[in-house]
C-alpha cells in the first residue's frame, strides 16, 4: 500500500508565520508537523510515501526530509500542487505514484495519539472501495460529518455532509483515508464546490453510493493543526503524551 501526505495549501489561517514557511514544517511540540503523519504511515507498515506540497516554500521539504532514510522511509517522492484546488485536486497528482495500488491518504496537519495499523490491515483485506476513520468531536461543523442509518456509530453510514450548519452527529471524518485505485477516476469526475474546490467528501460519497465504503472509529485523541488554536492544542496533547510515556517507563 502506498502512502500519500497532502502538505500543500497556503496556510492562510496561520499568517503571518506562513509567509516564511509551509505550515507543515512548523513545530508541533518538539518536531516538525510533517513528522507526525510520516510516523502514522510507518507504524501502519507503509514506507513508500509521496508528499504533495506547494507554495513558495515547497523546496524546504527536501531540505528537511531528503530521501527519508533517516526516518525509516524506504522510498520517498515529492510532487507539486499549483494553487489550492482542494484535497481531491491534490490527490489527483498521486495517480502515477500509486500505479494501480491501494493508498492511505493523510492530511499533513493531522496528528493522532494512537495507530491506524488495524484499519490499514483491514483495508488490505478489503477487495475494493474505500475506508474512512471517524472520531467523535465537539465541533463537528468544522469537518465532514457522518449521518448514520440508525444513529449508531457501529452501524452503516447513510451520508457524509461537508461542514454542515446543523450536524447530524458528532462523528467527523478525520483527515485519514484509504482508497483503491478507482479514487483517481472519481477525482477526475468531480466539479468544484461552492468553495471552488474539489471536495474529498464528494469522493467518499461516491464510494458510499457504490456500496463499498467502510469505516472504523479512531482510538485515542486526534486533532488537526491548521489554526493557532489547534496548533497549540496539538502541541499540548503531544507534550502530555510524552510526559505520560516517560512516567510509564520509569522504574
């Protein structure tokens, strides 16, 4: 399975800091933000990785990561997204890299406490389709939100709604997705939304309509780091996790 980290965008919500760097290179506690999705992929057994980036500071990823060997990456590639066309637009750039294989896609500002290894293994055994990871959140209106057929997170997904004003549940689709090779055909069939972007929610709903979208509940905490508030929260969550780990390891 291939790994794709989407680390483009202009980071406008983190201005003025992002005038001088890509937001995914900013520190979350003691490491660059992009290290966290890399680690998420590696712990799921995915070490063939593409980073999709953009903007004026794209070359800084090469300075930081090089060929990725020092991080445990077996093979690392980069590609460049022009402008901000949305998640699905960025994902389209990975078609040649995936070369017909399944993929795990992670937004570069998504940071988790646990592991996606179980979900990755389940998707490896899934013959076709896609899998999304869900997490219960307090502010679902910021995300793609799931409506369940029977108001049960262990049941079936009826619909995914992008940033709803009246969320049908508190379960958000996290920025981690698993796809078969059909995802690129679907991305190329999309029309821009009212925001002028190609929405990944539309792709997920295509799989849902087709009948082969599965889901799993993410264990542990999860946060994005795309605003000053969430960046601070991410740093605090990581710091607290490190502190707990140190105490657990003490004799």
